[in-house]
């Protein structure tokens, strides 16, 4: 299920001050795993991503997960732009990113207790070099929320939505309104091939009068 919410008076990236945009993102989006609230902690467990066959659907065999898990840890929320540099420098940062991705793929859920400093030491990078490595993969600006290494597999959520919905959801801050409109249009107009087997079965049953 997809739900589009329009919130008035939201700061806009590229128009408002970037710090203001980041502060707003931090107010509505989190991936925090532990709270001083047992009920909320149990709901956050529903936000944990677990790889399934769908993770590699229509993707290259080398792709670990088309949903982008595990996510990149970040010491603070950042809006990162694509990296502009010469080919030799780009190769260095791309090589660093491959090392980062290999390390993240090797981290098991039970091992997600390392600190940010431990993570950076493991990939042999400082914070600035790590950020440059992440930027080397970008084709457009992207939001990376504050994420501890223990939260690599936690899907972005809003605390109030999680408490109300009590089910897994994904929330993102839109940087490019045109890309968002294009995505929504493609989603609502896609054919039956894009539907899950369960939804397709429900449609077939309704079409043949099995559901009233």
C-alpha cells in the first residue's frame, strides 16, 4: 500500500536553508532502534528488513538488495550531492565504496553492535573519505538519515505513523518533486505484471464474481 501525504509549509531543498531542511527531516524521519519505551521498541522490530527473493527481483545477480539494504551508517543526517571529480579520483572513491559495501554485506544482525568509529576503522576510512565514497555512487542528490551501525537494516519510519499503523512502512523526504510525480504516475498506471500474486488473485476472484 502506498499513501501520499501533503504537508503544508515544509522547507524545500534548494530553496530553504539546507540546515533547516535537515532539521525538518530529523523531526519526522528516524531509524532509531532503541527507545525507553518497550511498546515502541517492539514496533520498531517490524521495521527490520530481512532479505527475500524479492530483493533480487529484476536485478543483476550481483545486486545484494534492490531496496538498498544494508543502509549506509551516518554520524548525522546529510543531503549528499553526486561527486564531481576527475576519473582518477573517482576510481579511488569507487574502490573505497566497494570495500564499504563488502564490509556491510558481511555484517550479521547479531554483529550490529559496533560503533561508528569501529565501522570507519573496519573500512579503513575517515569520515570525510567515507562521505566521498558514498557520493561517488550518486546520480542525484539523496538524503541519508542519521544511522548507527546497529541500524543498518531498519527501514525509515515516523514514530507517530508507526504507533498508529503498527506495521512496517517507509517514509522519505522528497528532494525532487518531478521524480516523485513520475514515480507515483508509473506506480498507479502499471499493469498486472507489477502486482503481487496475492493482489492478482484477488482481482481475478473479484472479476469472476467470487467476491461481493
